[in-house]
């Protein structure tokens, strides 16, 4: 599966949370929202660092 297919599996839940593959919710803090949106529009590729909030929710804490 290529990057384009993977990006289509992100579904917005609200302004700061996305669901990925109907399995996990990803919370994006406001400080990282603009950078995350660039990734979503495939303008750039970045690595993300996350922490678990619950078994079905993670929070983005850093982008490299």
C-alpha cells in the first residue's frame, strides 16, 4: 500500500482528532495541526512520535 492509499484511511472525527483504519484515534495538538495538515495533503513526508492515551487513542507529540 502506497502513501496515497494510506492517507485515504485517515478520517476526521473533529478539528483535532482523526481515526485511522477504523482502529485507532489520533489526537493532534493545535501546535502541530498545520504541520499535520501538510502531511495530509501529501506536501511532505514526516515521522511522528506518539504517546498512548488509551488502547484505542494516541496523541501526536512531535514531528521529525
